[in-house]
C-alpha cells in the first residue's frame, strides 16, 4: 500500500533576490585580523590547553577536525574559518546542510538568513528558486562526477557553474556503467531524469558567484582540504524544490561521511573541535570513531590519545572529566553534545562561549597574537 505524496511541482517559487535577509556581507563578517573579544578566565584556561593540543597535533602531522553548526556561517565567521584552514591549523571542516546553504548564498548574493516566522506564515519559508534549483542540480552533477556533498557545492562556486552532460551521453554512459559501476550508473539516471524533467541544456551552465571570496567551501575546494556536508533528509530548504533528489543527497552525503570517518580514523594524537552542533557533530563522530576503532583493533592499533573540545552557549555545571557521566535524573545528562563526547575516550573539555568569541580567539591564540 502506498501513501499519498506531497506534489512539490505545485509550489510557486520566488526569486532569491526578492527575499529579505538578516545577514549581509561584508558588513556582518568577522575578519581574521579583527581584535579578538576577550574570553572569561575559565574559558581562557580551556582555550590555552586546546591551543597547545592543536600545536602539538600539527607538529606531529596529526589531524585537527572542526565540526560546526550553521550559525558559525550566519554569524559571519567564514573568513576566520578559512584562515584557520589556510594557515594549516584545521585539516578538516564539517557542517550540516544548513551550513552548506548559508555559505553558498553568501557566495551567490552576499546575503543569507531569512525571517522564518514571517515567511512560514506566508508560505514562503525556503521557497526560493535559485537556492533550491542550483544546490540540488550541483549535487546531482556532483554525484555523477563522484564528488562529495561539500565538494559539489565548492566546485559550483569555484568553477562559476556546472558542466551538464547531454541526455544522450547520460543514457549511453548509464547503460555502459550498469555492469562496471552500478552506483555511477544510478547517478547518471538521476541526473538524466532532472535534465529531461527541467529541460536543462547540455554544456557549461554559467552561474556567477560574485562574493565567492567569502565562501569557506570555495576556499576548501581550492586548497583541496576536506569540507564535508552532513545533511538530514527534510532538514533543509532545498528539499522543497522538485529538483531535489534523494539519490544525489544519499550518494554525496555518504561519500562525505566516509571522508569524515577517514579523518577520524587518523585521530590518534589529534584534536576534534565540535562548535555549536548539538546533534550532527556528536552523532557522526560516535559512529565514525567506532568504525575506526573496529579496523584499528584488528591490526593491534588504538585511537585513545585524542583531545576533544566541545563549545556551545549553554553553561554546564557538571564536571564531565572529573565526575564522569551524570545520572539520568540530572538535566546535564541530556546535554547530548557533552554526554556523547564524554563517552568517546581521550580527553574532553567543555567551553561555554559564543562562536563569535571562540573562533577569533582561537585564531589569535594560535597565531600568538
């Protein structure tokens, strides 16, 4: 028995240029050379420990992974994240689907972040043609090319467009690949369906990104640094658009998860930063670490000597390092981002700070300025 499905073709999309936004660049950006706001004394002590751990990890060639929520982009911290990456302090960036979208919208139109309350009331929240069409099409093309989620959007920004294969080419390549590479054959079929349904012309589709210098994804793509996207079905506004493809989301998202897991597998002696991500970061980390330990144990290796710094706004009065996991009748037990990481071995510290304070301070501490 099948259930009725919502028909996204009935939605009347509006141009992204018509949307009022709460964030604009460069006015709302935090620049790498701006003075770092001071941190309270307890936070400064934790920061000093984290900085030393990062320096030690990079001297030994160990990874420093930073997973962050979308507010880091909305708060204008893209240039700081790019500096941390380009200067070699961070070796892998990971965010959720919303972080990918906000970063792309900034590169495309220098504005992002709509009024959710007002736009839901008008039936307009997330109903923006360019965001839905271009990001979904980039993921369809990226899936066919064997790219990850973040790579697909980074490529769109850096290359200023997409190379669209023709329907005949996709049909022929799909048939030829069916025996050799069924996964890519399926990606070809998904892209072919979109090309036909939306009458997309073959060849290079030019998509200008006048503000690409502010994009973290673009900076990562240019430097060949992993920037992985970790979406959840239905969480992001691109799912409203009829070009949205579950197959493309699954292929690019899975590729990014495995890229992320590969970085976690090398975390012995490394550092993991989880900033402003209550669900995505702890969930993907615990699975990746278990997978990595499973393989490491088979060869007699271990992943135990790692440092985890969790940063969020909420204050935590529980000493996770000293007292272990709180009982289930204590509210601290339900701080998922602390509870999960406290179970992951190594050394975990929690720092309560706004990300507009944390990231600039981290950069300045690492630079020694």
